């Protein structure tokens, strides 16, 4: 767990509405929450903020969720962080 009293989750989701909803849920589950809308910014955040959980969308601009996970797992210090993958499709 990171050094704060509460575990920290990083939420990577390009939809602002979904991001706010999931962030509120994580806070109710007693997580501190960092949020961003894309994988590139998520990697930048991880360089400066240790996290205990990552929740990521699959379908995002710039860098999709699978590419984000591949780049994340390439770094030894991030290999053991649990990742929850989510996606939604609107018809």
C-alpha cells in the first residue's frame, strides 16, 4: 500500500461522466483516487504517485487500455499493481 492512510487507486477513463461516477464509487470504498482521461497521462502520474490499484478503460484516444497495460507492465516497479479493466459500448 502507498504511504497514505488510505489505499490509492488510479482511474484511467476518457469519459468524464463515467470517470466521475467510478471515482465516487472508489472513494466510497475508501480509496484515494487519482484520475486521468488517457494512458499517456496515466503513465506520467504513475512516475510521481505510487498507487495500489489501477482501473482502466479499454477504448481511449491516444493510447488504448491494452497499450497502456503493456507499457505499464514493461516497467518493473509497476508489474505487481492490480489492474481492473472495464469498457462500455454505446449503441
